[in-house]
């Protein structure tokens, strides 16, 4: 089952999670070859996603969010071999409310039309940032 937008229940659960401090949103995005617009606009998936990016860039600045990591998928090392992502990135927001305000704005609703036309499947995972270091299994540097 492809995913390209919040469900009503998922967004309600996101809003109910009132943890303090910054959040990081891990994004995996698979683009369509041809975008699918309700109004018949013709564009490739990458062109439509680029339009989404241009329109949301000032909204991200307004929300005081920023991209903290981007990477290009090379190979699925562990997991379904057919699960390939065109875009992989993490965006940090100062609070969950900053993200909620951004995606609830009229400007975002105009921009997200391009995302929905461009994306065939995606994953959006909310994370609480932790300190970076040597180890990854615990708080120690083992």
C-alpha cells in the first residue's frame, strides 16, 4: 500500500504527541515517473517535487526548520530489495507545533498538491534527536 499523506488518525496522533524540544522528521520518498495532477497538469515526478520544494522552502524558514542530513540511496543492505527511495533526508523543527503550524497553513496546502502529484510512496518518521557519538546502541561510546 503506497503512502503519500497523513491519515486523519495519524495526524491527530502526531498532534497529541506533545513532547518538548526539537523533532526530526526522517523522510523516504519514491517519485513517480510522471506526476499525476487532478487538473491534468503535465510534469515529471521530479519536476512536481521540485515545485513542492520551491514553494515550501520559505515555509520551512518561517517554521525555523532546516535539513540536517540528506543522502542518496545506493543499495538496500537489509530489507526488501524492491524498496528503493529516490530521496532520503532529515528535517529538524524546533518543536512539533512548528511542524504542525507549517503543514496546516494555507500556503502549505497549495504546495502539497505538487507533492501528492509527484510521490508514489513515502515514509515520514518522527524522531526525537539524540546526541551523536561513537556508539549507537546506548548512551555510551562503546
